[in-house]
């Protein structure tokens, strides 16, 4: 299960972790069954230290709206997050894969192809590259219905 904690802060991360752990215990579920995602990578550190698999959602502006300097700064900030030890992974829309793929960092990559079905992935060059990249651990895709898996 992929849980997006949109309002996670350093001020509320202890309470959030305690509540999530209690909910898992009550449900008979395990930390290993979850991906805990947030934009706040510093607040995710506690979850990582407590054994959760965590991912920082990379809030990247549209690439065509950034200058070369802004792109360089953004890549530097991604490297900082990835090398911080605070998260297990970084997550982002698949459209940013080409922008990020050449970075060398020690965390996993999680992504999604909102407009593609699983059977379509081999037919698109970007999707093929994503599927071949050993750092990519999850690719969410469309499936039958209104949800993604």
C-alpha cells in the first residue's frame, strides 16, 4: 500500500508515526507492506529510522518552465535528499525520469504512468527504459476501473 502523508511536518511526524504504527497493529498489517510518501523528506527520517520504507515525492516544476540554472539547482536538491539517509526512495511522475535518470544516488526510484496500462509499457521508449532500470522499484499504472495499481 502506498500512503501519501500530505500534511506531514517535522512538528507532527512523531505523532503521525505513532498513529500509523498503532493502525497497523490494529489491522494486523506490517510496515513492510507500506510505502510512506511525503514531500517533507526531513519529517520522513523518523519513519525510515523506525523501519518504514519511505519515499520523498519530488515536487518538480514543469521542465519547460525552468532555466538551465534552475534545473541544475533542482538536481542538486534531489541529490541532497537522496543522500541524506532520511528516505528509502524518491518518487515522481514518469515524465521526469529522463531528467533524473543520470543521477547517481543510493535510493530507489518510484514512479507512475497515469495514462498507460501495464500492457502498453513495452511500446514506449521511456517506459522501456524505466522497466529496465534496476533502481526503479515501483511503476504505478492504470488498470480496469478508476484506480491505479
